[in-house]
């Protein structure tokens, strides 16, 4: 750390994270002694910052809730993070591009020239999400999940159907779309709802006690549902084959499968799918000879596909 002013700004930046910071950890992050950390904390307190401290070997410092910080307290890494985050809003699927552009312009104007130069150098074009989510919907769903309050909303194109009543658990972003994971009080089961198809009704309903999720967390549950499961993020049908291609030609297309290069120039691939035929179809797309290693269900699927392909090739093209 080059000077006391920059060091104190870095200290404030760390303290903004809502956690207890042991003095030794702050000293390591700032590359100073614990005594210097104590002295800088005292100086910040003299400037009006409310910094609490706990004693003991596991004690630490925490910035009190509601403390007012100087505007735009950014270090270099934070400035880069802001520029990248605000420019990737279009790919988030939330309809706030105009607000993000104005926010970046406002932040840039009051940054030091050194940081403005870094921010101005970050320019790129990202893909826009095909589905857009109203920011007010995202806010309503997130707040209801945070506050554990029943959320009512219209869903889809059926405007005549009564509003759904749910106990929202979490909002999850996945592959360019936003989902609400909630307990559906109508069907009495866990459901996922797309935020772009929701129209929340305000105010929210009564408070509820959260139900235990059948998966480790909301993101795992959503990934599991996409693979036909409700507890684990894994495919129900997983098989292994050896493909007569070098691993480098297969690697870009394996996705969440496993790949192992073999001494003879071929590769062993483990793939998963909803069905055994689907798993085998994922292998057939490489257009190369392959051998089924395991399990027996995958070998049986090869026979099914052989019969189907033979029937398709023998079909009358005029029909």
C-alpha cells in the first residue's frame, strides 16, 4: 500500500462488505501490521465512521449498518467491475439497459481521471437476452422471497385464470432467463416460474415459514429439474463410449460430460441425457466410429437406434 490515504480507502472498501473482519486478516490484505490497522480504524472513527469491534482471538471489525460512506469510493478493481457489470446488463435479461447506460455515464463523470481512463478502455459488445424481464417484477419476486411473504401473480397468457398463490423461495438466473422457485399453494408442490411471464399483484400476502427444499440450494434444484431430477444436478441416464477421434476435436462439444484422451489417439467420453437413446444420439453427432463401454442400457439403445435408422432409410421418399 503506497500511502496512508490510499490504505484507508482500501480499508473502507473492505469494511463495506457485510462481515466481521479479523484484524490479522485486514493486515494481510493491506500488507501492514495489525497495529497499523488499529491506528487506521481509529482515524476513520475520528472522521465519523461508525466501526464496531469485538474482542478476543476471533474478534474483528465491522462497519455499522447505516454508516454513510463518501460517494464513489472505488479502487481500480472496483471501477473495472462497475464498467463490466453495467455493460453486460443487456445479457442479463432484465429490461434496464437505459438506466445502466446512464448510471455508467454518471459514475464516470465523478471518477478521478486515472479511473476514467481505465473505464473508457473497457468497451465490448455482448449478446442481448431474447427474453426480457420487467425490473418491477424482479424486485417484487425478490422482495417476497427475502421477506417470506406469499406472492400472488398472474402467469402466462391466461388472464381469466385466478392469480396463483405461492410461497417464494428464491429468484435464480439461469442461461439468460430468470426463474422464481416457489411452493405452489394451489398444486401443493415445488414449482419454477419464469419471471418474464409473471405479473405480480401488490401488496403481498401473509408471512410464511419456509419449507425445506429437496435439493442443496435453489440453483441446484433448478439445474436438477432441467435434467429430469429434483434433488441432484445430474442426468438420469449416463453412459461411456470410446470415440475414434482425438480429444481436442471432441472437447468443445462435450458440455457437462467427461473426456479422457487415450494413447491410441481416440478418447473416452461420458455423456448424460434424459434417456439412453438421447445419450447415444449425443455421441452419434460426432460422425465417427465409436464403441459402447457401459452400461448395458446404452448398448440396448444402440440397437434401438439401428432399427430406427434402418427404417428411416428404407422409407418411401414419395410418402
